[in-house]
C-alpha cells in the first residue's frame, strides 16, 4: 500500500495504449533516416520527439530536430487508429474523483487531447505537457511542475509510469513510482502492475491510498 497526497500520471503506455500509432509513425521516420525501427522505438518511448532525435542523431542541428518533431507530432495527432485505454484506466480515473491528480506527459496539448479523447478517457483538470517544460523526461522538470501546480510536496506524490525515462524522472523528482506494464519492473519502480486493473484507489482525509 502506498499513500500520498497526489497522483501524477503519465499518458502513453500508462493510461492510453497508443503503441500502434507510435510504432507506425516512428518506424516510418526511422526508415527515412536509414535507422533500425526497433532501436529507434527503444529510445523514443517516454521522451519528447526532438529529444529522441537528438539522442539518435547527435550531430544534427537542434533546429532540424525541432522542425521534424513538429511534422511528426502532426502525423501522430491525426492518427488515432488503434488507440484504446490501458485496461483498468477508466475505473482508475473514476476512483480518483476530485482528489489531486495531474497528467504529466511528453506529448503536447494537441496530441494529449487527441489520444485521451480517442481512448474515451477524461482529461484531468491539471495537465503538464511538452509546452510547459524545457527538458524532456528523464529530466524531473515535468513531475516537479505537476506537484507545484497541485500545491503538493514532491515527496507526497505518487507517479504512475511505464517507461525507463519516465520512471527515472519520477525518481529524480524524489517521488515514489508505480510501474505500469510488464516491462516496467526492469526499471526498479517502488511497485509494478501489468495494467491498471491491478490497482485499487481509495481516497479519504488522510490522502490517496494505492493498493497493488
């Protein structure tokens, strides 16, 4: 059982299963650059697009990465085929009710709106997107910003994440983290579930209690 005052929630792979779209768009980009799609996807997960490009093609100018990232974001935003909620996500969000929680995603406003809508999930009232930070995960800036917006100390926040970059960002922010998905256990979260059906959330005067 983990107890905190707020939950900070990643989107892709945590609440929304967007694997099909991500694989289509990034594999196409990889082939255009003569890169191995599998290697590109291994780096891309959990990061902003321009940060992925910089890691894979470090000699390229930042401006080129930013331009290509804008084009890729437009493709990803327009492509919602195959997007579904992660199992258990609707009930998980409903259980939070008015308890403090925020979406903290590497996606921008347009992409996060499109994907949450395609999955039929409600957008939290507080959202931290790519426009709100200077550094991509694994930098902790996004999670620290989420805690700040909610008015909750980072140590009292529990993060739900699926990627290596996201779990590292949560740890760097001084937060406890629940890894979502079979692969998340490899990154040493405080707890791990295969999907959100394995999570029970209760809210009372002492905070948010997470049983996994």
